C-alpha cells in the first residue's frame, strides 16, 4: 500500500475510473449482442436505429479512452456488413 498521499489518491482514482470503464464496456457489449439478435431476426428498421446509437456510444467510448479508434471502427464495420447482407 502506498504511503504518500498523492499515490493513495491515484489508487482511488484508478479504481473508480476502471469501474466506470467496465460499465461502459459492458453496455456496449450488450448493445452489440442486441444488434446481432435483431440482425438474425432480420428486423431492418430496428437494426438501423440500433447501429446508429451503438456507433455513437462506441465513439464516445473512444474519446474517453475505453476503446481504441481502430477497434471501434472495426466493430462498426463488421456490424454494418451484416446489416447490408440482410438489406439485400
């Protein structure tokens, strides 16, 4: 355990921030699962709305440092490809 006050504060900040990031990551994963379920049921309109919301959430997470930019882009790209397949 740290003895210096600033080090103790940093430990508390890290714990709090990692909890927040875990929650954000969990929400995004749940959104991806929901979208995949909609895609398997071939619900186009709901899927389009869901992918827009998910894209917004992903890039907010990128700006907050939860995900890297390329990771978020890759996730969106794969989901968009699935959406395009059912739209045809």
